[in-house]
C-alpha cells in the first residue's frame, strides 16, 4: 500500500509593564508620551512545497507565475481507481502491462506518463519506471513547457540522478531535488514567482482526482462558441481562472464561490448563438451540467471521457468563456 507521505510570555509581560510605567512617569513629569509606532505590515506568507497536500495544490509553488495552464495526473489515485494501488516497477512485467491496459481503457488522462516510453531502459539500468511516480504535473508558459515528478519512497534518488546525468529520454536536462524527491524541468526558481502567489487559482485547487486541469484566465467566447452577438454574455461575471477535476467519469468544474452566473455558464453550450462545431462535440462528450451557485461548481457525468479530455486540452469549454 502506498503512502505519501512560558519564558517568553513572562518577558513580554515584564516589558509591557515597564513601558506602561515609563509612559506614566513621563506624563507625570509633564513630558509628552512617546507616540506609538504602527507595526510594519508583514508580507503574506508563501506556502512552501508540501508533498502531503493534494497533488495539484502541492505543485503550485513550482509553477511559474506566467504559466497559462497546469495539468496534473495523480498516479496514486489512478492506481486506486483500477484496483492496483500496490503496483510498482518491482511487480512482474505481466502485472504491469495489465495495469497499463486497464488505465488506458478506463481512466481519462491529461498526460499518459512522461517516463513510459523509456520504461525498459529505466528499469534495466536505474531500477525505476513510471510505476514509481506518485504524481506528475505539466505546465505551459510563454517560454515553453515544464514538468514535475514526485517519486515514491522506495525509489533511490541516487538512481534517478544517474538517469538524469545520462540524459535518458525525457529526463535529459532535468533537475533533481533529492530531499523533496522531485524531478523537474522549467520550474519557478522562487516561490514568490510562482502560482503559489495567485490566490484566484490556489483557492480553486482543493480536491483530489485522477487528473486535474487548471487554467489561468478564461477562454475567448468567439473561438469557443462561434460569433457571439454583442451583449449576449453581459450576465457573466469575470473569471480569473478555473479548475476541472476528473474522477472516473465525473468531471467537477470549480469557478469560485458565490457565482451568480453558474447556471448561465452551465447552459452556454445550449444557447442559440453557440454554433461552433465543437459545441455539439462538447454536448456529446460532456453531457449536461448541474450547477451550484454558492460553491461555484458545475458537475458533469462524461459520456465520452476521451473526447472530453481532448476538448479540454484544445480549450473548447463553453462554460469558461469571457465576455470580451
């Protein structure tokens, strides 16, 4: 089974009493009391990387602040979904092959596993494979793509370092953080310059599924829906970003709390001006939404999860458009 992983008070009271007595003495002598100095405001604390957090929340301090999208696959949740939470690279080849066939057939994935193409060499020469990855995250920025892998505890990070040094497959040019069991490329050098400082996104990432999609901002209405008449989207509230969590065939969309436009967004694929071809594809793949304005959530029971994920990755999501 896998697992993630009163001396001060007395001094303060004494100092308070001393200050009070000093001010009283000065006042009695006719001197003006020393004015109080307003405390210097402290900066908002930056959440550090915490592997015990849900994968999509844990990775936020590593995602560059100018990233446009984030895709997270929680392989521990995937293994639970197909009933093989015990699978590792140490399992017999036949069991590992069966596991991946079940995954490819039954689990909607946004990424299929960064290390899978090099599984044979990684296992033979470095004793780990994709089967030893707890979760992986991929993000897109104006400068290109980046990714992060969290390795499971049994993996020797020295073996991972050797594979990176040897430039094996996708690991070429990667960075290894042994203490945090991370392998990564293109990540933010400082948490202050990461999505950890984007509360409009972080507040939406608080759920666990096999796959999580996080998008900064919203989507262009004309590109997604077709030509939208002026004023048709006037009832929509601004959208700073959104999250989609996939768990089995269920997709939950997080827009932020108190969304008076939740019902309107849930019906955007069924309006008279939604004429783009991908709108009908969305209806067939995603089905019809249920909406909760107070929580800002939309729920879908996907009819075709493969087509649904393709539409998501292509940015064809009617519920996430902007009135621009």
